[in-house]
């Protein structure tokens, strides 16, 4: 039954304060100890994420003891080295002051066999054309929902986090599976270092809401083109990832904003 007083807009705005406070911070510093109770409560947020067919395909591994944490951090640091070597355009991160300063690393393993729980057509030809790839999509967005919830809960706790792509690559996945004792059916799609941020970014560039919303259909004039994407990759990506909103804006306008950079590898999107 719908509440006669209508939607609670104030509650939505309060939730959006937590959402908009989340930052992908890539530099941590030592801080107060974070106990299992807090870490479990952060994982609780992940547990309540939506998933395809309510399959809940995740296993959330919280790595926080010094030995396993150092080993896991080392694997992610090595992955960052490979990324820096092979994928140009992504500035290196503070490995020493990031993953190795984490209070915990949440590794969200996804059991890929759960894709079989999603729609499968009776006709194999139709299944291959219409449903097979979408089963993988459902699995991935389920993983994304769990990771997002974990990051928001970490933000609510006063901590910060970043979702690493490391874990999706076969080499990193194998290394994490071996180190943490998971079988090859479980892929670590979400690796989320959590810690005390070295610095907090009060502003981060986002597209304006009116540029994002399309009421009842596409507004073709606001759809970004291939040219827009290429320009972003070539001219804007680094500033959009690693600088605060004001500095990014000044750089886009051709002004000298180097002195306002928060940290060349600190705060992210």
C-alpha cells in the first residue's frame, strides 16, 4: 500500500549525501583500528545487494589479518605494476600508501556457475542469440551491486575505498584464488581496499543531472558522440579521475591549476 503522505524526499536526499560522499581514494594513512564488528557490518551491506534470480552469487572474503592482508596487497600492487606497464593513460598509484595501508581488503568472489540460474531458452540457437551473453551481464551487475553497497557502507563508517579492476584479469584472479583458498569457479570480480583516506576530496566532477536524465525517451542532443568519447580519453580522462572538480574545470578552460591538484595519485572518481 502506498503511503498517503507520498514519497519521502528527505530520506532520498539524506541517502544521496552518503552516496555523493563516496570517493575512490587511492592513498591511505594509518588510523584507529577497525574491528571485525565494523567490517562485518560493511559486508552486511553487500549481503543485501540485489542479484539476478536472488541467486546471491557472491562470497565476501574480508582480508584483515596482517599476514593475509600483506600478501593480498602485494598481489594487487603487482597487478597495478602490470597495468601501468601495459595500459598507458592510467597514472600509477601509491601502492605503499594505499593497498599496504588498508585496514582490510574486501574481495568479492562470484561463483560463475550461478549464471545457469538465469534465463535459458529451450532452443539453443535462440539462447545463443538472445540469452547467453545476458546471463554473464546479470552475473556482473549482481557483483557490481554488492561492491557498490560495500563501498557505501565503508563511506558511512567514515572510511574510504576504491574498486580495483584487478581480479577480473586471469592472472590476478588465479593468484587471489590460490592465496585465499577459493576454487577456479569463483572469480574475484570485486577487490575493494578499505582504509583511512590520506586526504578527502570535497568535490569530484560529475555530469550535471539535467545532462544525464532523459524524460520518457532519448534526448538526442544530449547523447555523447564517439568524438566526445575520444576527446575525453585523449584530453580529459586523467584530470577527471585524479583531480578535484575545480581544478579539472580550470584545466579544461586552459588556466594553470597545477597548484590546486589535491594529489597526483590520491583521490579518484
